[in-house]
């Protein structure tokens, strides 16, 4: 049963990466671009968890996830600050 859940995690992670890449390539709004990059980042975490659970290693993804969540928080804060400054200068969130 555990391997079945891990395979579902791999499939869902791959689908989320495809959705994130599609959103990243077809959007001109900065907030959508940021959210698409977050989807890709979080699906990579899901793929790492699923892959290592198939291998039977539990502790490596836990350490990686703590690092990844802290990096995602820093990325979100910096990205929203950059978006705020871009909006103050251009009065729009559309990428030209």
C-alpha cells in the first residue's frame, strides 16, 4: 500500500510540474508567474518525498523539506517585495 501511495505522489508531482510550467510560460501577470514557480517548487518537494519513500529512506526528505520550506518562505517574501516595487513604478502587474 505504501508503494502505491508513493507512485500516486510521483504522478501528482509530475502533473503539478506540467501545470506550473504551463502557467509560467503562458502568463504575463507577475503574481501568476510567482504562483506558478511556487507550484513547481512544491511539486519538486513532493517528488523528492515520493522517490525517497520508494527507496525506503525516510530521513533525507525530512531534512530536505525543512530546508525547502524555509527557502520557499524567503523566496515568497522577496518576490512579493519585488512585485510591490514593480507595481509602484509601473502602476501595473503586466509584464511587457
